[in-house]
C-alpha cells in the first residue's frame, strides 16, 4: 500500500526550500511561543558597535539635567511589538529588519506630496543631537541622545493644505522583516495589534519644535531595535506615540485611528501625554523607574516639557483626553 | 515507595525547586538581570510561584486521571515552595520596587485590581502555609483540614487573574496558566461529582460505596474517593489512614489499614504519629 511505503524523498525536497524553512520556522515559533512566549527563533541585529557613526552637532537648547541612559540598556530593553511583546525580543530578533534601501512616502492634504529616500531625508535639514527624556507608559523611563531635526522641516517641505489637521505615521508592514506581524495559528494577530502600526499627532503637535524626526542615537544611525532607519520622537508623550521604522506619513483631516487606541481604547488614548495624575486604568503614572536607577522618581507633567508644550492643550480636559 | 525512596525523591525535588532562585542569584552576580532588574526579578519570582502552585495542584488530578499516585508525597513541598517564591515576589515589591512607601502600596492594593487579587492570593497562601504542618492536620481534624486546604484553588484562580490583569496584550503565558488551571479544576470537580454520585447511590442502597450492589469496577470508587483524601502529602497509602471516612460514610477496611489509624503519622502510616505523643502529654 502506498501509504505504508517509506518515502524516498524528504518533504523538503518537494516543497520549495524557502517555503519549507518558513513553515518550519513558523511551526517551531508557534510551539515555542505556546510553551515559552518570546522564545521564537530569528537573528539578532548587528551589534551597536558596528553601526555607522552619524555626525551631528549637539543642540544646547535640548540638553537634559540627567545623564543619558547606558546605550546597552537603551538597545536591549525595547518595546517594539513588530518583533514580539517581550522587551528582550527586539534586541534578539531585529536582525530581520533591513533599514537600507528605505523610502518614506509623504502624502495626503499636502501641496507637494513626495517619496523621500532615506539618504535624502538624512540631508533634508542639519542633523542635531538632542537629549530627551523618554517616558514609557509602563512607568519606566530613559534619557536618550537622539539625532535628527524637527519634524516640521519635513512637513513644511510638502506644504500641508488647510484641510490637514492631523499627521498619521505608518510603520513598515512586512512580516518577513517584522516576524511578529505574521499571523498566529488561527489567523489572529499574535500581538493583539493591527498592522501596520499607526500613530498620529495633531498638526500643531507635529509642528512643535520638540517633535523630532529621528535618524540616529548615541552618535550612530538608529539601531534596528530602536526603529531604524527613521522614526519620530515626541518627548512629552508616552513612548508608544513615537512611531518607529516609518514608511508613510499622511496629512489627514480626521483624527487617525492609532494602533493602541484601537486595541485598548480605555487604556490608551490618542493624546497620551505624560501626566502624573492621570493614571493608567491598571497602574499609577505618578512615579517611574529611571532605567539604571534604584528608587522610583516622581513623574513630571508632560515629562518635564510643560513649559514648552502646555499651551498646546490650553482649555482642554486632559483627564478626558488621555 | 520505601522510606528511603521518599526521602531521596523529596531531596531531589527540593534541590530542583531551588534552581530558579539559584539562577536568579547567578544572573544577579554576573550583572545579567536586564536593563530593569527589579522588574525582571519580580516577574521571574512571580512566574515560578505560579508554576509551582500549578504543579502542586496537578498531583491529585494526575492520580485521578492517570492513576499515578506517588508524586502526591510532593504536594506539600511544592505548595510551600510556591508560597516561598510568591513571598519573595511580594518582598521585592515592598522593598525594592516601592522601598517601603506604605501609602503608595496601600493605594495600589485598594485601587489596582491586579494588586488586590495578588495580595488576596498571598494572604490565602499564608493561611495554607501556616496550617500545612502535620500537627495542624491533627489539630484541625483531617476533614476540616482538607476542606480548608481546598482554598488553594481560590488562591490559584486569584494568582492567574493577577497575571491576566497585569499582562499586556499579546502575552500568551497567562492564558496558558489559566487553561492549565481550568483543566485541573475540571478534573477535581468531575471527581467530586462522581464521589457525590457514588455516595448517593450508596446511601440509597444502604451500603457503603465500596460494597454497593451495582458491581462497579473497584477503580471507580477509588477514583471517587481520592478527591476527598486528606493530609498535606497525600501519599497513596494514606487512603488507609482511616482518619476520616469518605464524606462521612463509614469507611470499609482498606488495603493495609492500620487499626486506630487516626493516630498514625500523617505522612507515614506505618509510623506512630508525633502528634499523638504531643496530645498524650
Ligand atoms: C499567589 C500570588 C501571586 C502570584 C502567583 C503572582 C504571580 C505573578 C506573575 C506570574 C507575574 C507576571 C510576571 C511576568 O510579567 O512575567 C506577576 C507580576 C507582578 N506581581 Fe505578582 N503574584 C502574586 C502575588 C503578588 C503580590 C502579593 C504582589 C504585590 C502586592 C504582586 C505584585 C506583582 C507586580 C507588581 C507584578 C508586575 C511586575 C511588572 O511590572 O512586570 N504579586 N505576579
């Protein structure tokens, strides 16, 4: 009987090798996930020491009173769900992301839409180094020397029209490069988020001088696990507002449906400004742990940038608009 | 199992239960506790507490379903280690995470459901650990003790809820534990229902479950009875302890029963109980 016969070939010879390996990876990954979440296999990103240097002049207006977080911490403790939900995942798995070649489409309610190559973006405005505090919604924080220029420089280049009220950022959608974007066993998103990752700002927030279009950190190009090759950094908001590995920027008239607000609307709002007295439904935001420090610190209003950004929200109820 | 076998097994499991702690200590020593050591230590201790709690709960169902009874002697050990890890988990929260900021912690206990259920689970584990000694079994009476210790299921449910509520979306682990716990609870409930059925039938027939006239295979009645067996370690030979009949029924003499079994050592029926001497004084 046919089915009793020992197969003379391996299935790997029948199936296209790439598909075969892929499927094996998927199965192994799913099994590993079920047993030990966060142990799926893939390659780590290049070591930070091997990343290209990115010269930039420190901007004295944006220094920080606290010394920067160790680069090892900033590049091994990351929330980047495209690689997995655990904070160790990006540093273990981000080798799949290919930050070159890379293009960013800027479109929507703009007079001069365009597609910008990453090399072009790097030259669009003078690069400066700014040291910002980064406050994660999970009540930890870091201090990071970013490299970039104001997002407004790019936005002005495309000339938003009067209809543009919000700016939407889209992260790359590519399950080959972002393993956690692969569908789970039953076709569900394993992470609970819809891909691509979408974030957004009000146009006046996006035009604020603090909002940084970011291409590097610690004197180097962005590591994969930190959102290579280009991201935004919005220091007065919780970290998830700062979209990573951006491929599309749209100027729109309606408030964008952002990834976390869509997944858990009660817990993550569109604004998500750092606010010590507006608690997350499950935990307090009054204090934070600065990575590398032992004791908790008080969380500051707008993450310490109140004098620069509070006016954006004059007359707004920030408890309602969380 | 022989006495030496039991001692060997327990020693091995003791050692195994300390491995996660030793690994943690090693990682602390080599500076390998991630960028957020306090979180990492809290999480690791919490997860091992959870796993050991589930392991201790799995032993009775293991016996009910697969008929493998010998691991039951590990139940108290695993339960106490679960308590140990959860206590460390709690201490890290108090000392390292909040550094004795009592007001802040109090507010968290009241306001944060995941902390509320965590603390409740710990309180229950304290109660169970405090009454886990053989002396306590004697003092409370095996039956009351067994009833009290069913609270462990409440603690486990609260522990799983704690994890489900604190975990961010996309984490599968809490749901894996929830599923395991559901299966274990299901087996115990099925066992209890069967025991109840056996008892009803027995009562109606005016006989004990063992000698009921419906010719059911003997293993079923053993299965039914196991659910209500007591004692912290629950070695299979404890069935013979005779401290308490199943659900208040007159207990038939069972294999190797010791006359006056109520006075035997709860973990070793062959040996007279220490508690007996204490009581005798
Ligand atoms: C039976 C009792 C308990 C069990 C089984 C338990 C188990 C766990 C587990 C499995 C986690 C998740 C670890 C992870 O994210 O990988 C956790 C986290 C946590 N537990 Fe518990 N826990 C218990 C009691 C408590 C108590 C009494 C407290 C403090 C009052 C507490 C505070 C915490 C905190 C703060 C976290 C989150 C740490 C973080 O931010 O990641 N737990 N616990």
